C-alpha cells in the first residue's frame, strides 16, 4: 500500500475518487520556492518563540504554531487555494451547505522526536458524529521535504472505512513522503500521526483543515484572528474563517457598538444559494386547506 501522488492538473473528480478509496492523496509541487521562502520567514519568529509539546500527542521535540491567518500572509494564500477550496466544498457538501476553516498550525518536528500516537482527527468532536458522515478535510503543506526519516506523516490508507477498533498492521502504515511545496490531503476519519524524526534536519508542515459551517472549529478563529486584525483581511478569507453566516441565520451577530459592520463579508445567498428550500419554508398560499390531500 502506498499514498497516491497526482499533479496539480488533477481534476476534483479524480481527487475525490482517490480520497474515497484511500482517504489520502498527495498533489506534487504546488508551491514555488519563493512562496516556501516567504512562509519560512513568516513562521520562523513564532516558531523560535514557541516551546515544544509536553506529551506523546504533542511531542517533546515538536513545536506547533497556530493563529496562522493572523500571523502569516502567505499561509492566507494557502488557505484560499482554489483547488483545495473546491475540493473541500465538494467533499463536505453531502452533509453541509458550507464549509469553513477549522484549524491552522505549523508543525515543526525536530531531530530526536519519536512517532506521534496514531489517531483520527475527528476525535476532536468526541464520539457524537455518526462515523458515516465525513466532517473534515485536512491539508498538510510540505515546507521542507517530508521523508520517512525526518518525520513524514504516518497514514493508514483505507482505515477511514475500518471498524472503530481495528488496529493497523505495521505493513499497513505508509508515510506521506513528498517534496517541499507539495500538499498531502487526508480526511478526519483516517488513522494517521506524525512520524519519528531520526534525521539531522527539521520537518516543517503547514496544516490547514476544513469542516462544515455547523460544527465548532478546533481552533477558535475569532480569538486567534480577532476583529481588529480580521478587518484588514479579504472578505473571502474572513468568510472562510467564520466571519460570515454559515447559512441564512447561522452565526448571525449584532454589533454591540452599533457601528455599521466593518466585518460584513460575503452574502449568504452568494455562499449558499437560495436558503428558502433548505428551511422547508411554506408560503401562506401553499398551506393546505384540507388535511386529506396531504396524507398517505
Ligand atoms: O505532524 C504530523 O505529521 C501530524 C500531526 C497530527 O496529526 C496532529 O497533530 O493531529
Ligand atoms: Fe492528526
């Protein structure tokens, strides 16, 4: 078993088909060297200021930096990547009218790190969402090369369809090995985890995850990128973070200072189409006068 690689001309249909079978796919060589340099420069001061994790999930030689929409202009470009956004929309639309940014993190695995506990990211919501429903599409942008030796993400292709308690065999575990500038896409239901770093170099990835607009985001975007920063971002990015309604009235707000909303962004109709049908609105004229025509 391996993780399939495609190039950036891959169609959404092709990507969806591989994701349905394996729950993971790599698109090779998407970012330019100048984008990689910018991301590294933007993240370095924050990584330098961050302590390593403190348990076997967060790792003892791994640094994690969040709030990437507030902190890194180039990561904003990644979050809005058109192919990834089209794919997220298509992947999540069977269960949601819209999707949003769910999580942002730069994960830097340093030499000496051991492997992360294997897990399914959907565990963040507890055991409450039926496993039939896919509620997360995740991306890992490789800022350095991802190699088995330097901590490339471990992944068990196909495990999104497994019984909850099935454990992977050693030979079923693959590594998301890819060149820097590539992006690994995986789902919230697949078993995966960071790899051990037995090399002499760091492994840096930018993790950007997407989820339906009706679910609580793993990273609170309103606190991580508060209004005084969000007001200078594009309406599209604000909408993606949740500074927009997730449906006709889902997530509405009233401006406590009664100013004219400088955070107004994309209209719900533009994002979700006509909402009337979704609500099952019944116009006065359509109400039935007798109850006989309505019953089986
Ligand atoms: O660092 C990695 O490759 C994976 C990290 C991960 O899966 C997580 O923290 O949830
Ligand atoms: Fe994970």
